[in-house]
C-alpha cells in the first residue's frame, strides 16, 4: 500500500477517531475489580456482529447439557442474543463487567487490545476457519498494524484451549499464533449441522430466502476481504467480482455474502442483482440452502466441502493476492474445483456442474480427507466435554 493512501486526510482522521474511542473504552474496563462469577459464560463472534460460527454451536450444546450456567452474548446494535441467553452490547458497561467477571470466555476472534484475562478465567478460542492465506506471525507488519500483531500475541497467551478442526490446522496454529497451550482437534462445531440437517429443513431455509422452487439452483458467492482494498476513511472496502448487471442462466439464483470485515462499507448496491445475504445471521444456513459455492480465498471453502456439493473459484486477482498475502497450500493444484478469472467464465460454467463435479471428484475427495475428516456432526459435543467436563485447567 502506498504512502499516499496512508497519508489520506480522511483515513488519518478516521484512524485517530477510532483510536480515541478505544482508549476511552479501556478506562471502563476494570479486570479483577470484582470476583468471578463461576457460572457465567460470555460468548462472542466477530465482535458481536453476528450470533453464529462455532461459539453458537457450542452455546447450543452447552445450554442443553448445562442449563445451570448463565449465558451472555456480545452483540452489536441490531443483533439479538439467542433464546436462553442475555445480550450485552459490545463495549457497554455491562459488557465490560461480563468480560472482567465471567468464569468462561468463548470467542472466535480476539477481544480488544486492552483485554487482560483474570486469574481463574477459562478462555476457549474457537478461531474462525482453516487458513488458506497466511495469518498471525506469518504476516508482516506491513500488511497489518503493529497493534494487531501485539494484540494477537497477547491474546494467544490468554487462551486455555484452541480449537483445531483438523491436523492441518493443529500443525500450523502454534507457529501462527505463538500458542503453546492445548489444542482441541475436534472438527469445527460450526459445521455440525452440515451433517445433520434434513431435506425438509433445507427447504424451510430456502423458503425463508424467498426460494420456493426446489429445482432452482442457488449459487452462494462469498468472497473474502482484501488488505489492499480500503475506503477513503480507512475501513475495509467491499469485494464483488460478479458485476451488478451479470445475469445467471435460467434456473439459477445468486446469493451474495459479503465478508464481516467489510460491514462498514456495505450497502444494497454492492450485491447487484443478487439476493443480499451479507447480514444473514447464520452462514451455515446458507451452505445448506446453496447448490454450489463460489469463493476465492475464503475459509468457507473448507466448511462447504463437508456438504459434498460443488465449489467454483472466482479469483481474478490471484497473482497479486498470493504475492502480497501468501498461501499455506498450492492453490491451483489443490483447490477442489475450477478457477475462473472472470465472471463471464463462471456464468458459462454453471450449466455444467455435473461435468465439473466428475472432473474434480478425485481432487475433491482428497480435500475432504485432508481437511474434513473430523466433521461428523459432534464437534461441539467433544469441545464441551473437554472444557466443561474437566475442572483442571492450565495455570493462569
């Protein structure tokens, strides 16, 4: 990124404003000022932007086996906590109190940089995907801020447990995060329902999206964000390589799912003619509803292949992305589907999904064996039994 972008006045002002808010919030956070509540569990997913991902599936199972516990969720405005729990607005006074006094913390990302784990707290880090692109310590500070790197290093020292959905992650997470604690190699709780949902339940999800014809082919397009793509004020900008006037073949409907990092820049115009499901609360529903996934470098590719349904890749900026971010695997050789450079190529391929699936069958099965072998629908159960069924935790 050029120095011109860094010195953009709007971006500098936006950055200073955000930094000032962070420092004011820090003053309201007083870890250790009150005793721990031994029954409180605070769940968070993407800073309260959603109720979902692995924390939600852990919550669902934990609530059924430990109804004696008190459940809290971090929520942003407009987000509702699930039934049986209490929503706490992220960075509110009540949220700070819960962060400082809950016995158990469950997060799929990091808490703010000023977070300090209190002695006696148990922190379960679920993370939010098998990494294709380089993360944490494997990414230089020229790509992410030094504050982010410091936060991640400090975060990892607070984790008591880190979920690794497969052996691939278990091998890489310690060096990525500088983590030396216990890894739970369990599969991803967020994928449990992909193995358990019936056809009737799938049709209900599709109907809620406005699709009542079971023969209609739903194409879920879920691109990831770009470090090099920002708005003038410094927020991550939206990404959509399917043009706003692109028409899919008859019998196909497009769903557009923007990345959570681009929420601040998102608008109805971004999705074009697609059904905009960017703010849909549970991406697992979308995996179940879709007939084919289109992505680029997002970790959704690892989750979606649990379903066995076809996956296509739209990656017009592959050379730049790989050069600037880097991958943990050979993208062209290993991804379980064709790679397209333009949306026209993608659209032309949609009527040939059966042929594509047959062509990539061996590659697809190898991918599933490498990344999805633990995805049997019981990952949340395994996690809960290990964390809440064992009172022995490593020293704080």
